[in-house]
C-alpha cells in the first residue's frame, strides 16, 4: 500500500491488486492541521478493513471537497466521471423526482482510495445493500444533541439506549458521529421496508424519551425542540437518508473521524480526540470494534408491536 512512485503532482498507491493514481497529493485539505490529500488516502488505507466493512455493497453518497475544506462541498450521489472499470455501482431510484442514479458501491479498499482521488472526504452509505436496496439491514439510532445540550447528556442517554437494547435482546454498535453526537447501529433482518424500519425507530426513540424525559425529545420540528435536550433522530432510517459511515473522516477543520467505540468508553471518550492522526494507531491496537456486527442480527417485531401500541394510543407518526 506504499506509493510506487512520486512526482511533483501525483503518486501511485498500490491497493491490493489495483493501483490508484493520486493527483495533487500535497494539496492541503484541512488547513487547521495541515493534513493533505495524501494524508487522507493514507488514513483510509490504515483503517481499510473497517471502512470497507462499513460501506460494503451499500449505495454510497460522497461528500467531496475539490479544493479542500477551504472550497465548496459537493454532495455527489452519482458516481463521478472517469471511474476505472473495476469500480462498481448500484442503481437507486429517487421517486420524488422520478430519477435514477448509479451510486458508488464499495467492494474493495481501492474503491475508497479512488474516491479520495476524486476529492471525497466523507462517505455516507445507505442502510441497505444492493441485493435489495428497498429493505434495510441496518437500524440507525442517531443521538443528536441540540445546540445547548452538552456531551454529558449524550453520555447519559447512551446509557439508557444501551439499557433498552439489552432488554430487547438487540446488540448495539456505538460510534462517535465525528461531531457532538453518537450513533448506534443495530444489524437487522432485511425483511422490512424503510417505512417499517422508521416506525420501529420512532417507537424506540419514544421509549427512551419516556425513561429520561428531562434529557430527550422526539419533537419533530426543530424550532419546537427544547435546545437543551437531545433529539433521538429516528428519521435517519427514512429512505435515502444517510449519515457518515464508521471510520469516515468528517469535513471539519479538526479532521475528526466517526469512530467505533465500546459502550464502556462512552463515559470518558472525547470525540475531538478521534482524528485522522489518532485513529490509525487506535485501529492498529484494537482492530475494528464493529467487526462482529453482521453476526448479531435483530428482528424488529417487538419494536413494531411498540409502534402499534403507540399508534393505537393516538401517537401519530410525524411526517417524513
């Protein structure tokens, strides 16, 4: 995975049995830290098993920064032009516009490094795979603090989330968001469509809110939420909603990373310490903390029963 050659404007990276040409390797992407395009590529090489596991065979939206963070961000749904023939895609439909797009579908680490060559910083995969794009295999719990909600509250709510998951018999896989929040992923049987997964996620969020109403809100409209509370964002399970993958760098000056953590770490972890500089050593020591996620599949039936209970009690499902 070392460069095979270097000139003033390009290096070639050998990634498995493929070679990826990285142009402008010295271009600074993160002015605050001085991290370059080559630093970004080397980061993804260092966490290769983890980022590929997080993205494998999922439609993936790319957040590209052609001029680094100092320039504009591009939200790229369609595969950028000029892809090698070994880069795979999956076609997805956007009913609102009745349009189709062929999105990146990562199958090898070289696909990730090629995306970096195309100025990608963040990877935002769907929670379904190309075998059946319309049936998610991942339920995502997004703990999203409002502006006046501190990380101590996030930690407390994460403890309640863990408690409820344990009661359900579900295994949750937490990670930092790369910002102020936390994400918890649960692998699920791909038997349900997006609407049912969202209903299940809402029922779970309401249960967490019942247990810690002083800390949590499920209020739909942002303007109506208490700014000191944490929003359990169930709508991240709606169709075509994506969040940064595990091991994705975030497009922020500090180059933080959405990093898998253990439940025990949450009480003392500082997400600001998890960056492209620090996470490679952590990965080398701990490996991928989400490595077992595919072996812990949960059936949503109990949560759908909760949803039916709530709906029968007159709790309407908020709009999408």
